[in-house]
């Protein structure tokens, strides 16, 4: 199979929370990163966020000043048309099939067929996105974790049609980025969210039943299970709306009651208590 495996230039589509982190990671690994977002100013904002993050690494002596400067130089704001010149595309736009489909349709003609498309989706079927992409055998899940520059894991999600060479390529590339790639089959929630979301849902149920308060539930999981973060603080970090959305996918696609989102989660989302991003979820975060 003819795919580009020598990645000098990567296109990152969507430069929000994840796209910015993904762009930073590739830039630190010496790749030129073409950054595109549909929202005006989103790329500028991401470049500023990445700059701050790199400066903090330098302050903490985790990165040399010249390495940070080189990473900053690797970032290039780009238009969709510029993606014709990339060796790999990584998609991190809104978690919405229609949005992703429209983007792939615009890219199908512009981007050479030997360029692999990778999606950072947390819950949409990779096989479905692959079918919509026009290059199903050259489509793969590259599921990074937040904050991307710090988190080691890349869940490499293998769609029904993903070619073995593509899986090999993304596995090797993830290692070159300093990550630990772990391969999973395309299945609702992959492994990460299929295991995490029921844990969060059960913690919410404990809270709702008054078994313990939020801080106690989290402390029990931290001290008893050696988790770095408790499930309720994790839910607040991910965003309660995002958690609800993933649980709905698990419930719908796996069809079992045990994946049903707790009604309290739904009520909190309806009330706008979304976790850190809204200042309040299971814990308070101030302004
Ligand atoms: N936040 C997480 O913890 C996390 C973790 C793993 C995976 N993901 C996945 O990563 C993806 C992005 O999530 P996020 O949290 O960064 O979202 P976000 O809302 O922070 O960023 C999404 C960005 O995509 C842009 N966008 C929307 N439509 C676009 C289009 N057509 N073309 C270009 N840009 C477009 C938006 O303007 C926004 O800047 C989702 O698929 C999500 O499921 C998120």
C-alpha cells in the first residue's frame, strides 16, 4: 500500500483543547504543523496557549529554551487549501459526525490519496468516520488524552477497514512523539471510555444516594485504588456534558442498562453545571 510514512508536515484540524495539545506535541517532535480551525482567532489563541505551555516547561527546566523556540517556529496557521501539502492529517474538531463528515468531504479532493487521516474522536465509530472519509483503509483513530503534551497514552483505534500498514505507521509515529501507543479495536467507547465512564457514573450514583460527599468519594478512589485523580474531579475536568454525550453513545450502541447515564448527570448538564469549564460541577472552581 502506498502511504506517506515520512512525516515532516502534519495538518491539525480543529485547534481547541485537544488540537492545540496535538499541535504542540508534533511541533516539539520537530514536525512542521499546519493549524486550521473554522473559528476566526481560534488558531491564534491556540498558538498563544502553546507558547505559554512551552514557556512553563522551560521555567520548570523540563525543556531547553532553544527547543521551545524551535517548537514555536514549527507552528503555522493555515487555510484548508494548504492541507494539500501535508504528510498526515489529524482531526480534532467538534465531536459531531455531521461536522466531521463535512470537513472530510472538503478535504477528500484536496489531500493526496497517500496521506493518512487520523481522528482524535472520543466516542464516534472510527469505521463510520473511515467510510465517510473516502479513504477507509487509510483512516485510523489516534486518541490522545488531555493534557496532550503530558499524557503518555495514545489509544490507536483500528477501524474495520483500517489497513495493517496504517496501524503500524501510526504506532511507530506515536512512539516518535514520545507516547505509548496501545492498539484497540473500534468498539463503542474503545477501552478508555468504556471503562472510565461506568466508573464515573457509579461515583455519581454514590453521590446521589448520599453514600458520601464528592470529596470523600474521590479520596477513597485515590487512596484506596491509587488513582491520581478521583472519578468526580475527572468528570469535572473532562466536562460533564462531554461525559453525558459519551455515556449516551455507550448506552445506545451497547444497548445495556448498565451504561445508562445517571439522571443527576443529565440534570447537572441541563442546569449548566458542566465542571471546570463552567466553574462548577461536583466541585467549585471559582471564576
Ligand atoms: N477534551 C478532551 O478531553 C478530549 C479527549 C480526547 C478526545 N477528544 C476529542 O477531540 C475532539 C476535539 O475536542 P476538544 O475537546 O478539543 O474540543 P474543542 O471544542 O475544545 O475544540 C474543537 C475545535 O474545533 C473547531 N472546529 C469545529 N468545526 C470545525 C471545522 N469544520 N473545521 C475546523 N475546525 C472546526 C472549533 O472551532 C474548536 O476550536 C473531539 O472529537 C473530542 O471527542 C477530546
